[in-house]
C-alpha cells in the first residue's frame, strides 16, 4: 500500500466511523482498532497474506486520498487558511473514508490479525482508547485513573526534555539556529533520555498495576500471537 501524505501520522488511526453498519462483514471493533499506518508496512502485509490484487485496490484508494488532500490544501491556501490547525474535520472525514474503504478490501481474518498487530504496536497506550478499555472490561474509574496516570507521566517526561534544552536555547538566544545549535540540542536531548525512559517505564508499570489479572489476560488475548517484524517497512 502506498504511503499516505501529510497529517496521516498525526492520528493514531483509532478513528470513529458512522458507516460501519453498511459493511456487515467487518467487525466494528477490529475496524476501529486496525491501523492504516501499520498496514502500509510490507512485513505486515506479508503476515496478513495481502494479495497483489488487494494491494492494487489499496493503492488506488491511497492515490485518491492523496489527490483529494492536495486539492483541499490548495483550496485552504487560496482562502488564506493554510496555517489553520490540522487535521481539521474535513481531513478527519477523508481519513475515515479512506480507512473504511481500505479495510473493506481485507478479509475478516486479515482485519482481525491487523487489529492484533496494531494493538501490539500501541502497547499500553492502546488502553487510552475508551473502546479498547471497555472491551477488556475496565470500569469508568479505571479508565479515568489510567488516563490520569498517562497524562502525569507524559507531563513529567516532557518537562525533563524541556529543561534539558533550556541551556541550549539560552546560549543561542538571538543567534542563528545553525548546525552547532542542532548538535548541542541533540546532545542535550540524548543526555536526558535515560531519565525520560525511566519515567516512561514507571508510567507503564503504574498503568499496568491498574489492571486486574483477568483484564491483563483479556488484553493479551486481543493482541494474538506476537508479531516478529523483519524490518521490511
């Protein structure tokens, strides 16, 4: 499947769909979770057994999306709206339509396997999606606690990164952001990464502790067998 242009990676591809009922062969949960971004990968396509005919149809839908997006962005530019936050409602709807069309090309078994691989890629962050959380039986209070834990961990990690780059920004205040700036900024970020990783690990552990044993088992079951990537993206 061809790479999709601009804004696609902004969305985690857990997109809402109003037209699921029109595609009875697709499981709504599998459709909701399955990632278009992950489906772009050649090793994932091989795992799913995507045929040449299926890929050709997917490529056509991708081309249609890319062309429509290009035209839409040109329209925004003419209307002096090129700098508005993206993706906007129109782009989200375009992506939703694209996902609906592409996923309809897969067989139910292929879509299910894509859902499993997608959940493996999301990791515990997949639980932040309410549909996934409820699927494994998390209560409203557990979902809220999970989201609060994630937000707190993310803020702490972001603060560490911001503090790491402050001395570099101060040194180059009013000066050109040249290669020296980029090199020192990269070095500062790399130096802070062990702290950030520890925060991320602690956050993941705290999120995992919110699960009951049964919920952990259910979450692992939704992920299916472990997918081993061969690195062919």
